[in-house]
C-alpha cells in the first residue's frame, strides 16, 4: 500500500507557471488546480 505524508507534501516548494516558488498546498488556495507530474527518461 502506498502512503503519503500529506502535511510534508503540502509544505514542499514548487514553481508556478511563471516560475515563482509557491508551497504545494498554496497552489490551490484560491482555486482548484490539476497537477501533472512528468518524468523524462534519457
């Protein structure tokens, strides 16, 4: 079974579409969002 530490996940810093750092949980503070994770092999 896969388990997540959701408080730690929400505290992570990611970049928004403009490259500005935001907390992961802050990304959906004002509106719904869809996160897409891409992994590049090669």
